[in-house]
């Protein structure tokens, strides 16, 4: 018995639609992928990477986890970045978080959530580091929004400090890291203006 039949039906419709507009689309795609962008985003179902930036299969290399964290010992994320930079030779890494992130909320709500709390500790570290600024924001939602932004900036710096990225910069390869945030309540993407394209720019951002 086929489970979730609707999804297979949707898939056939989707594949037909694409083939109609470009009969060789999948054939060409099966030969190679050459995306210029790596997207590191949140697992949240409301933030589908390709759709919100209007890109087709083959145009975006994607890594997603809860709260779009880039942790220096996370072999999964490290491997994705290494493959993207060294093999696919992508030119842009986008760290895209979103307002209203459940992971960010859970990190500071002082309630136990089980195993995921170990993952979310990294956000508590960012929260503690910026406690003075955050405490000046009296509106709780705005405070959370700011923490979502600060988390993205921290992850941009973490990407910049990855050995793979440092090596690419040392070799003079063009590679930029961007920090973007998406509004799930309006569908709008914003650039946080923390783009770094060299070790020097990383140092500036870390000041
Ligand atoms: Co999220």
C-alpha cells in the first residue's frame, strides 16, 4: 500500500509542470549540480529555502537545523560547508534565520525540553553575551526578535571561522558570507548587513 498518496500525486504534477516548460530540465540536472549558493537555515517548515528566494532545484545547496546554528564540532554542518566550498566551489554562504524562531524561544524560556536543550545551549550563550542590550528592550517580542538577529550574526562569524572558509580566503577565492532574516508573518527577507568576504572583514565584525 502506498502511504501518503497525495504527496506522490503532487510530485507527479510538479514534475510534469517543470518538464512542460523545459523538457530537458531533469535530464540536464541529473548530469551535474553547480549551485553558487549555500543556504544555512532553520528547519522550521515555514521557511522553505528555495521557495522564498524563488530558486529552482540545482540552484541552492541547503543545510537546515533547529535555529540555524553553525557549531564548530557539528560534523554534519562542517561537511556540508566543506563540500559546498571545496567541491561545488560556491561563492556565497547565506545564514538565514527567521523572526519568531521556536528554537530561540525555547532556548530562553527556562523550561525543560529534553535532549534539544543541549543543542539550544549555544543560543543561551549568545543570550548571556548580549544580556545588557537585550535587557534594555522591554517588549518581550522585540527582545526575541533581536535575539534572532544576534544569533544570525553569531553564526555568520562561526562560518567565517571554519577552517574550510579560512583556507578559501587564504587562497584568494571569492567567498562571501551573508546574514539574512526572514519574516514568517509577512514573507519578507531582510539583509542584516553583516556580509563578510575576507578574514579582515571577519575580524572587524568580531570587534
Ligand atoms: Co526557527
